[in-house]
């Protein structure tokens, strides 16, 4: 089968490799669409396979990471159709599925508490080995295959993975009703846009985005109520003006930039600002990927049509044969012009 494999920095090649042979607990999936994630782009530029999650850095044994120099088929954002599956899986041939791409042990105390996203052995298929979506077929554990109804648009279904990241972060806030809340999102990139989509699906009506680049700010204006430039504008003051002096209820940092975080704390440096922390009873929370509940809820919300305007998240569609020039190199040169580039190995795309 065809696969786009990563070898080293700026070296991805579309090659012929052996089709995967599923284990007894796996289904063979034909890839329909997959997305290029920021982590894929980072590895493409950095040329080294470093586990991106904090726990994997302290493991006593390696996390299924290919040896440096070994080719890796990337992409953990992918959907497809079942080619074959174990009879007891409940999956049927031709059925559309979305894949939860995570690895986790299923045996530790965190997994037992349904905190699989915090498993010390957590990793991603297509990033820590196992074969990813930049290929024609993937073998996936059946428990990670989420059936999709025939009514859904598979050309958008791969967006479920980044949407699940946002859904998990949003639901961690514990808000029962988002309709009356004002929210500030720091960063108008793919994850910031995904947070906006998740919040809209949950009923939030007042969303502000802080984004300094003009192209991403223009994209953000299509879905947010107000977009601020943190370089030239006082984000904290503008949020106060737009909320009758109350300020926003929740801030989501989707950029990881110090200046943006400072804006989220009324302009105070993000170094545990005790005065603001005490006076406003601020809660600080961090989130990483998602657990089964968040992934399932995201799949269900997608199937129910609760995410509106997802077409706008897809800024380009390409065939796997063009993944270097029109995918990775395009993101290197014009990253701010894109939210999500979608890739397909389907031959019909060439016709």
C-alpha cells in the first residue's frame, strides 16, 4: 500500500510498504481522510522523534517510539471505513468509523479511574509508532473504533480528534450552562478554533479570541463575537468593556505564549498572580488530549450535527501524493493561512 513516511527533518516520502496484518483484537481500516497536526509539523521540522507528553519523558522504558532514523507513518487524526473486523467486535465491513488514536496501558491506577489521558504510558498512534493515517490502511484495536452513522460527512469526520481535545478542556471547567458565560480564547490557531466550535456546540454565545496575526484574526472573526490583537490592544480592558465591567468567566490558553497568558490575567504576569487569584477565586486547570468520555461525547455531538461551520476549519484538501509540497511545505511557508489541511489516500481524489 501507499504511505507517506517520515524519515528525518524535511524528509517525508510517499513509498510502497506492506499492508498491515491485524491482530485478533484489531480491525483493518481503509483511510478516508486525515489531518496534518501541529505536532506532525513540529517533527517534520525538528527531525527527531521526541515523546511530546510529560509522563513519557520519565518512563524507564521507551514508549514504542521508532528508533531515530526509522521511518514512521504519521497522522493521529484520521477516519475511515472497516475492511474487516473480528466477528465479536460489532463492526461491519464498509462501516464508517472515527479512530481514537491513543495508546495507554489500561492497567495503572489512572486508567482504572478512567483517566487514560494521564496514563504514564500514553502515546499516539502515528506519532509513537503503530502506523498512522498517512497511509491507505491502518490496523486499529476495535475498542478505539467509534462507528459513525451513514449521514455524517466523512470529509469532515477527522476533525473529531482535535475537537475532542477542545471538548475535554471545556468540560473540565464543570460549567452546566455556557449560554450566559463570556469566554476569552488565547490563540486563533487550529486548537483555538476547535475550542470555539466546542463552546458553540455547548451553547456559549459570547466568545472572544485574542490573535495577533492578521490572517488568523480574519479567520477567527467568522466564528467569534469579537477578535482582539494583543500586540496593539489591551485585551483585558476590551473584555471588561464588552462585559459591563465584569470581565470574562473563563480563559482558554490555546497558544502557550507568555504575552497572551498575561492578557488573560488582566495584564499581570502569569507567575501565579496571588492578588488576582484570591480576589477572583480563580481556578487554574490544565488539560491534555482527552479521555474516552470526551471522545465519545465529541463523536456523538458530531453525529448529531451540533458542530456548525466545520467546513471553514478545512483550508485545503490534498491527495497523499502531494503531501510534501502542498501539505507540510505549504504549512512551513504559509502556516498562518491555514487551520487544517486534510489529506486523503483515496485514488478517486485524483480522478
